[in-house]
């Protein structure tokens, strides 16, 4: 189950990466990312490293095989691109693709194909350290009236 959520997130991030790159470059000759540069752009756009080991693979091309219904790497040019429409009407499409993939994978596992099992190394992120609660402010003491002065300008 966690694997399916990870695949959904991967589909979403890779789709956004390609779509954002294409819009940012704004050059009809550069609509795809070279395979060797995908990890670089991934870290630039998402402020985190692409960890292929998390998905049980070592190459970017193997990551793409996990979500082959969303992105692809061209065999001849080695360019990374999305195979979906440029503008998704909603993210429902990615959820549907993830569910179809899960069903197909489960069907293969039920038929005895153990290679269909995902071997992800998912880590639950450690909870952020909780800062100690600030000490409550000391209770305000009621003002104690001091001795009255003689008044301004009065001699005593």
C-alpha cells in the first residue's frame, strides 16, 4: 500500500518536472530533458535528491519503467519526456494510472510472477524534533501603591 502512494508521488513529481521544465525553457527545440540531467533538474525543482535506491533500482531508466504509463526515455535520443497530455485536467488521471498498475501487478503476483513484487525501501520520515514549550510568563503582580509624594512644586 505504501508502495502505491510512493508510485503516485513519483508519477506526479516526474510529470511536474517535465511539464515545468518545458514551460521554463520555453524553447520548441528543447521540450525534453536529457536522461543524464534528470536527477539534476529533479533536485533543482524539488529541493531533494532523486533516490533510486528507495525504489529498489539503481538507474533512472529503471525508475521510468516503474511509471512507464506517465513518462518515458526515448531509446534513440535518450531524452526524458512525459507521455501524458501537456495539461492534466485533474490529478485523478495519475491516481487511476496508479490503481491500474497496482491491479496489474497484483494479477501477476497472484499468477505466480514474483518479479512483479515491488522491492521498495521506504523510510518513514523521522518526526521533526519538538521544541520545548516556552516557560509561562510570570504572573503579573498587582501594583502595590508606594508612599505618596508631596506633590510637584509643594514644599513640605
